[in-house]
């Protein structure tokens, strides 16, 4: 049969790169970047180029598995497996109530455009407070600070127009991630180089001289977890020298005096010493950022996971706010978002949204933590499973996640998964978590289903939309995740409801019908984008005429950025006074991204494994020499909670006193004897009970105090 070429986009990660896919007899043969796409221009990363391996691997699950009374899995038809799950859910709900059921949306689930909507709708239909997502594993403070301190309705400055960019612990060249206002994750290296050629200045703060740091005009090797000192010192320079936008602050900001007083003790000398940078470089960076006209400061996930995440995000918010790095009246609104429900784009601060612990919002039984928006923080999931009492979780559905590898306190999470009466893992692989499951449901992979680019639209600076159809034949007995949620709701006699109203429950709606309901109120419905894409041979559609313009503020607009809200100025004062070190743990382990993985996704793929079999422990050569450890030797890395093994790798691109390893890498069972082939997960070193953010529950998953010794 002849090879057919189709236009589509990658769903390995959230960048959604435009692709050409060669298919022969329904089987994916090759993928490559689409050179004619107006945004991506042919760009793909090494992970996306392995989609053929992902779809065709012989060890991919193409039928569901149900664990029998003997503890062994048996292949089970999808309809029978779903009926078994539905019966077990009904038994548990009838006996223990709806809160005995939890649902978790992981990184893999996010790559299906309908999975979040379907999973959250099922959680609401069941009536459980226990809906979790990977957002609270690595970046809840971004959500919190936007809700607590203010959001500009016109959006942040566009990177394509920036004359400065400040990246704090963000390496978009590898992670393909930046918050809005940062580097769009589409050919990020080229975008940075193009902007620099146009005159943009780049400031990078990171304990490791990552790929993006090599392009920086100013590189600040900040100590792990000490980003607040750096940011507070820069804010003091900006305030003291009058470099902030006085008119914007007067019109739109409350709490300026509280912030000013809180950063006052952070003189350049004090801040630089605490942050581990040169005072002159700190001052230069502050002036470079503030004197520019446009461009934002953004963070990666590392600073949020390093122990002062909410404080760091607050200070970044303050930096952007004082310098008024927002789209103004008459300018194109930032991030037009075709598939997200349309909201007014005005030159004013949006109304505040409910926060953690707000009256009436659901609360966990543990650590005083509660809902972030609609989700419970992942920090409490293991305890909610393991602790008896009213509300104990007895059933968990994991959609494209890998809790055993991705969650903090890994061994505790393993015990929790094993303690469940029902653990359903939706996964194309026998991952570390799938091995613990009661039921493993085998889903379609991305090229076998329809999707829209609703995840990546948060980085598009123009109204770029995709609707792609299935281009490959799904093998075996696999279905889409949204269909799984629908069938479970049907079996339980529940009504799913989306933004557009009730979902038909007599027969499962098509993907386009489901997406239209899910995105009701958006600028262009998915069904129209599908037709427009079909007319263009599956290519992207750019609705330039629909790009919203920032409108004037309402005459009675009263909302402001409130930089004194909550206790952040006080938290900064306490941070300055607290510089305790963990006795006996002289190194700090920092998290990084791997080019050959997306969190835990990609580990089963042979060609990606060949590129990164293990999770190297990057350590400065002088530290290795002082420890008597040679490059390539196996080391023990111990925290106060556990020990993992790693392969020592000398690197002069990390500060002394640092171990740099990839987050959520590898297999939960990796030990000394097989660390060369599997690689260890750093989450074993962490705890969900100590060293967590009291507001968001974010566990300390970077800047972890450790000691390093040669493995026995």
C-alpha cells in the first residue's frame, strides 16, 4: 500500500509541534516537522520524532488488564474492564461515600485535549472533592499568585516584542515550557536568537549554566532555593533608583509601601551574598530589566519546587507589576486563546478568584490544605489514602500519570497505591504505577485520535488553531480517554456536564461533539476549526481578524494588584532571618529536565532510552575531587528521608555544592545494580510531610539537602 502523508501535531508534550506523518496501511512510518507551518517552521524535538516507536512498540499495551484473585493480570476486553471498574466504584461509593473516590490527571493525560474536561466532569458527577492534577506537583504557586495578587486582563507583554527577558530557573530550550510572557516553546532557541539579533537582552538566573544560560547577556548563578534574595535585591535597586513605572503603580497597585519596606534590608551586598551572585551583576541585571520598555520575568518549575516557591512567584509578580509589563489599551491582547472561553480583554486588573482555604472551598484532612481552584493539592493524596476515617480514599483513577515516580515521598506513595481497594491506571505502558494497579486501561495514542491544540494555545501570540483527525489505525482494543470517562459515568448512572451543558448519555458523543460542549463560549468552536482545517488539508488556521484588542478600562474599575495581600511581605522578612542549613547534608540536589524525557514520559521507548539510559548526577569536578570520586563512578545520594544511586558526571556548569539530576526520571525500582540501565527518581528523596509550602502544599523537590558518597 502506498505511503500517505498527513498534517498533524505532536502530543508528546505541551508544545504541540506541527508535524508531517507518513502512514502506510494505517501504521505510522515516519514523522518530521512541517516546514510550511507558519509558527513552527519545521521544528520538532527528539522526543516527538520518536512517535513511530511510541505507537508501534511491541511492548505497548493494546488491550486492558485486570488483576485476578491470584494477583496476576489477565487481558480483558475494554467493555468488560470498564464494567468491572464501574461495579467497583459503585460498591465503594455506596459503602463509603463519593469522597472515597479520587481522580488524578497526569502529564500524559494533559496531551489529550478532552481528557481533563472529561475527568473533571466525572469527578463532579461523582461528587468527590478529590480531583488532582500534576499542576500541584510542580507549579501551584503560579496559579496562586495570579489569583491572590492580581491578573491584568490584557495579558503580559509578548516575547516577540520584548527588548528584555528574565528567566529564573527556566530552560525553555530543553523543557519547552515558559509561562505566558516567556519564550514560546516552539523552536525556543531560534526564537531567543532572533530576538537577541533584534536587540533584546537576556538575563538568566540558574544554579546550573543550562543551555539557555549560554545565550544570556547576564548570567546569575543563584544558589538553589535563594531566588527570593536575588529578586528582593533587584526590586530594592529598582525602587531606590526610581526605575519602576510610577504612573502604573499609582493607578493600579496597592501595597507598594509594604513591598518597599520588606525589600529594604536586601541591600545589593546582603542580597548577593545570600543568593551567591556578584553584587555588581545583581545591580546590572536590575537596571537592565527595569530600563527596558517591554519584556517579562518568568520562572520555571525548579524555583517553585525549591522551598520558597510562593515567595519567589510573588516577587516575580511584583517585578513585572512595578515595571508594568502588560499589554495596554489599543495593543493586541496577549495569548488570544481560540479554544478557551472568551473573557474581556481590558486595560485593568481582573476580579480576584477564590483561593486556597476560601470559605466554602473543600479542605483536605491533612496539613490545613485545600482546593486550588477545582483541585486538591497532590501533597495530601498519599495520606488521604493511607489514613482511616471518614473521607478516606479507597479508589483512584490515574489518567496518563505515574504517581509512583512523579509524586514526592515515593516509597510512601507506593504504599498508598498498594493499599487502595481499586487503582485504575490509564496507560499505554506497564509503567511503575501500572505495575501496582488493579486495572490498566489501554488508551489510544495521539496519532490515532482527534485533538485540538487547547493546551499549547497558552503560548501562541496569535490566534493559531489546530484540529487534527486520526491519521493512524488504533491497534487492538483501545479507546480515547474521554470515552472511558463517559462509559464509567454511564455505568454509574451519572450525568456528565461540561461548559456547554449536559453531555448526551444515551450514546457516547463523537470527539468533536464533546470538544464543542467542553469549549462552549470560546472564540471559534472546534467543529468550525475542523472544517476550516479540512479545507486547508489539515493545516493550521490563523484567525487574525479575531485577535482581541485591549479595550479601555471600565470607568468604575476598582480592582488593583495588591502586593500586601496575605503574608508575603512578612514571609520575605522571615526568609531573610532564616538561613538554617541541614546538618550533615552539605550538597543541594536540584531538578532539571532531560532532553530525552517529558517528566516520566518516554522511559519505555528504546531509542529515547538509548540516548539517556540513566539519570546522571552532575557534580562540579572540584567537588568530585574533594570527595575522592571519579567521573563515571556510582554514588549514593542521601537525604533525610531516603537514598538513591546515580552515576557521577563531572560538569563545570553547575555551582559547587550542587548535584543536578532530572526530575521524575526512570523507574521506581532502580538501585545500585541497575542504575546504569534505569536511572533513579529523585522523588524518593523527598517528603510530603516536612519542607512543604504551607499555602500550596508544594513539596521540596529541588534544592533538596543531600550528602554524596561513593557507593559501597
